[in-house]
């Protein structure tokens, strides 16, 4: 008897795991190297220069904060992955949830000169979901729209009801986060939800991003048996649409 086993998928998974470990190590090493460098400078040349000391301590605080965010995002990703097979069953009022997320981001947006608008919808927007995870989804999408959507513009949230969405095999809600920013080149779109993938690594780092946000978003939406659609046009803006199965409020 001959048993044939296709090992390509196993090898591919192995390769992805290796890439992931290499990426994590690199992402952690960058701020760590900066911290070590500043510790040396503070011990040596900057020892008696209070002005330089304050500046370096600020940078060190920022780099430590980045490491902290990276670890929080990694933990969050692994938590989401571990429960991806368990479908959430709560009924969540998305409109109330979106209002809360907007409230937490309004100040940061205003500081960046961005207005966040929530288009009015009359119906209750109820979906089957995990409220904490859906907060994470919309927090990241709106934060991205503010961060990369360009200053002096607006970010618009829209909710549309779909009577029959083949993807969720029934009624659904489509929530769109639209910005009027620079847009994303089509060649990046398919890779955007990969871990650590960024269009402009330097710029994302500068803004404190870890590049894990959309990977977490994708896993959460998968757990909800929903879909993420990304449309973008250079110079016009981007639209990130989350499609979730409807669930009448109980
Ligand atoms: N609305 C948008 N407009 C333009 N580019 C975007 C937009 N949203 C995401 N991107 C691009 O996609 C990349 C990945 O986004 P993601 O949310 O995964 O990471 P991040 O925002 O850099 O980090 P984090 O979410 O952890 O803070 C970003 O670095 C940015 O280049
Ligand atoms: Mg992000």
C-alpha cells in the first residue's frame, strides 16, 4: 500500500511561521537598539547636558511605548486566532458601538485636523458579534483613516442594509469607513491585511503603527463569518467596508 501525503501546505505553514518569527524579532529589535544607544549616550557624552537628556528620555519613552504596543497587538492577535472557530453569538448594536468608538477618537482626530462623521441611519443596526472585538475592528479602521487619510479632511462612516448577502448567506449590514486621503496603490491592496505589511514602513513607524492592525481586523471579521472589502483610488481616498451578518435585537 502506498500513502501519498501532500506536504506543500504544511511546508507553507512552516515557512509562514518562520517569516513571522523573523518579522517579530526585527520589529522588537529596532526600538530596543534605539534604547540601548540612548542609554550609552546618556552615560557618556550627554551625561552633563540636561537639555539633551530630556530630549533623549522623550525618545526612549516613545520607543518603549512602541514595544509595549507591539506586544499588546501580538497578544491580541493570538487571542483572536485561538477563538476564531468559536462564532460569536451576542447581538450587538453597531450604531451605539460606533458612536462610542468615534467618541474615543474625536479628540485625536481634531488634533490632526480631521472630522469624523457618522451618517444617520434609522433602523437599529444589529449584528451577531463580539462587542469588544468589533470595537477593535472599527477603532483600527477609523484610526487608520485619520492617520493616513490626510489632514483637513473628513472621515465618513456609513451603514447600509443588504437584504441578501451571498457571503453571509442572508441579511447583512455593510459598515464603510471612508476617507478622502491620498489613497492606496492597487498593487498594495491584496497584501494590506498581512502581518507587518505597511505601504510606507517609515511613515507608519513614525506614526507609532505596528502594522498588525489590519491583520487583527481580518481575523476578527473571519471569526464573525463576515468580509472585509477594501477599495481605494489614488488621490481620491479609501473605503474599508465590513460586512457582518444581521441579527435582530433581542
Ligand atoms: N485609510 C488608509 N489610507 C491609506 N493607507 C492606509 C489606510 N489604512 C491602512 N493603510 C496602510 O495600510 C498599512 C497597514 O495598516 P495597519 O492598520 O495594519 O497598520 P498600522 O496602522 O501601520 O499599525 P497599527 O494599526 O498597529 O497602529 C498602513 O501602514 C498604511 O500604510
Ligand atoms: Mg492601523
